[in-house]
C-alpha cells in the first residue's frame, strides 16, 4: 500500500510543462473573433473537465506531500532505531509534530518540557489571548492592535446575526439594479484619491451601474468599512466578498461585469464562477505585478494565475505598451488604456497653478510612494548635496530608514509626509519643477504614473528617469543620468515657455472619463455581453 501511495504522490508532484510547450492551445486565443464562443467550447469539453479535476486534486496535493514528508521522517526514525542509533530531536519540526514525537517510544525530558510549554501557551484560556496580543503588538504596533481588539470585541458582542444579515441586505440593494460591475482595489474608497480603480468605480456608478467595490485584505477580519460609501457604490472587504459571491443573486441582471485588476489566486479563480453566471470577464493589467513580487511588494503573486486571467477574460487591457508586449505571446488582442486625471478632483481653478505665485526660492517637488525599490534616492541626495541653491520638497511615504538619517545632514531636502490630495495644490503652486526619479528597471518601463497627468495639469515641467515612453508627453523631459538631470533643471529654470495648446490637446484626451468610456465600449462589443443582452 505504501509503495502505491508514494507512486500517487510522485505523479501529483509533476509540474505543468513550460509555457513554450503550450503553443497548441494558446493559439486558440490569438484570433480577435469569437473569443468568447471558443472559451465556452473549451469549458464544456471533456478535456477541460478532466484537466479541471486534475488541478483540483493537485491543489490538494500539498496535504498529501505533507503526509508523505511526515511519513518519511518516521521511516528514518524507525530505521535508525533498528540500527541502534539515537534519533536526534531536531529531525522533526518542534511545533508541527510535537505530539507525535512526545508519544513515541521514550521521549526525552527536553521534549516533555517543550510539549507542555506549547500546550500551556496555545490552549490555556487567558494565556493564549495574552500571547496573541503580544504578537500583534510586535507586528502591527499599538494603535492597530487596539483597533483589532475593539473590532473583535464588537464582533463577539453582536454574535453574529450580522454575519449573514449583510448578505441579505446586499441582495436587497442589488435587486433594484439591472447593471452591476465588480471592481477590486488595493485602496479603501475615497472619492478624492486619483487612483485607477477608484476612478473606474466612480465612472460606472455615474452610469447607473451597481458597483461592488472589493477592498483587498491581507488576512481576514482587517478593519475595513462595509456599506454604501458613494452613489450606487457598495464597499465590501475581500474575504466577506468571497463568502458572499456564491449567494449573490444575479438572475435579473441585464449587464454584469467582473473585473480582475489584482491577479491573486482567489480573485482569478472566481472568474470561472462568474462566467457560469453570465458575467463578462475583463482583466485590466494596472501594474507590472511580477516585478512588484520580485521587489517584495506583492508576495501573493503567481504568474500562472495572471496568465490564467489573460486566457479566461473576454477583454484584456493594459496601462502601457510594455505590458502588452510582455503578454502578447498568449493573445494578440490586448488593448492599451493608460491612466488619467479628473479636473474636478484636482480643482478646476488649479489648472496651470504652478505658473503663478512663484517665489525667489527654487523648489523641485515630488509626490508619490518613496520606496527605494523604484525611487532613485541616491540621485536626489547627490543632487541636493551638489546644488545647495535647490530645495527638494518630497511628499509621500515609504522612504527607507537610511534616507531619513542621511537627510538630517542636508538642509535642502524636506520630507513632508502624506498629504491628502485635496491639499496638494497648496504645495504644487510653489514648485518650479516636478520630478519622477525612478530607477531604470522592468518595473519602471511598464508603469504609466498617474502623477505625470497631475503634474502636466498643474503646469509643471517634469523631469523623468527610468520611464522612456514618457518622452512623448508634453512638457516632460526624460533623462538618463545625474549630469543630464542637473543640466535639464538649470535649463528649465533659465527659460521654459510652456506650449499650452499642446498641453490642452493632451489633457483633453486623457481624462478618466475618456479612458473608461473607451473601456465600457470594449465591454459592450464583446460576444459575452451581446449574449447576456439577448
């Protein structure tokens, strides 16, 4: 029996072939016509059913591998004992198999003590709660821990008619609509944040869609607001959405869209469920997720699931040409839809505000994330050290500790911290030049930074490193090194007449409204949508 069991484990551990061998069935998706009908044929085929069954078993093979691993450990223990060799305690992980080791043969005094310690710590009422509290304080800090404790206490007190009640309430709200779109986001909803998923949600809510705005959670029971947060827009935490999805009542809908913009395992797998419910599936490639994963910022990422999302979607859009080129070996009908801006959010009176109210001080400004994974801190610190007459005003968060220490030595760099978007104009109107000093990498080549549209709207000349394709944007200067950066700053300060006609033409074509109107048009032209409307 053991022999056949390990043979089964061996076959379950076989990986899928490399992508280059997928040619026979990836070519099915290279045609722009009848993509959805071909997908439906595949999903209904016997091959797909067998493959789907195999991968479901393979997903569970981790449990079987764990069993096999433990079995091999015990086999080694038994063989050593037969040979008269004492088994080292370190052969088995302390916490996972402690009970098995303690109960086998004659456990040592050390193992008895360790077993009692973990039993006392993890099972004793009061003690286990104190341990969890101390662990949370260490990892999350005092304020987040207090928020978590308060939230959990409230949940315990309500216990829990509330848990299923929100599903009923949500279905009642949904019954009043005939169009729905599900949009995940890494950010909680704030109508003033110029973020892609937030602006897409606002666009569709104003088109009388019911927007189910799914907020990303790293783990269950994070502090996330749930409920109506904007006109026709309901915010729900991701794990509550996953629990709710199979109870979602969709039979009355005329137009239903499921958007993937975070290609995590949970959200990609749901696409197959929503396709069976008649949803149009769209994948919007917002970022170079693989490079985010490589830099440690997206530990959940798995390229296999992103490729599944591309194959399974009715339409696929991307924010840059680099992302299209990365995935066009899978399918050729990817469409580029860049980022944008909303004049009302930035302030209708703030257009070209940087051309006014200049002071004698020469200020170079930046707002955005400050991680050293892509922000070129060495370039900025060297420039500030070399050019004491220039003042660098940096707005954002995520700067590394060594940068904070280094900046203490420089009087001409100011770290402002986080500023709400509604107050940005108060800083921008004093700036002479804006900068996007990114390191040259696959990540920077694929990005379409939202801040460039905001800089252009405010009338700021912008100096960029690491993002070559921005050289076609008006009032934008792409340079390659520190010397060119410094020279460009000096040239702009000497004279920089802005071509307002060119800028106005660019701004007229890049609002969020125009971007998402085109996206909606792509949705309405899909075969899946047309079948849904019949």
